C-alpha cells in the first residue's frame, strides 16, 4: 500500500486507518503532556491569544512524517514535526521553518 503524502511530504492523518490514527494521536498527546518535553516545557496545541485585543496570537501544531514498529519492542514509533507560528503587526512568523530569501 502506497503512503499518501501532502505537499510538504507529511502524511495526512485522514489517510491512516482509524486504529493507527487514534494510536498516533494518543502518542503525540502523551508526549505533549510530559513533564518537560523540551527547553520550553510542555506542548499546548492550538491557538493562544497573546494580548487582549487578539491582534497578537500564536499557534502550535504538528504533522506526521512517518510511523512504524520498533524492531525490538514492537511499540509504535512516530516521526512528527512540531511547529509554532506567531503573528502580530508583521507577517506571521513560523518557528522551525527554513528562512526564505525575497
């Protein structure tokens, strides 16, 4: 079976079978809720307003790039990219993205 890919090489979660989709989502949710995922703390996916007027906001989301089984334990492994966009007066700024040259 050929894996369906999006325009950035990501695997759309809707293209996975229901069981795999649920297991990947649970794995990401468990990782996001860990005591300390990285130097910034835990991951809170979704949109966050940074000021009262709503003119500054940030969003954290993820995409799946691969999944499979651990050769030793048989546990599910998933390769995900987590990224953040911050928007304010200037154009939205994507963190963890390669810079572009105009």
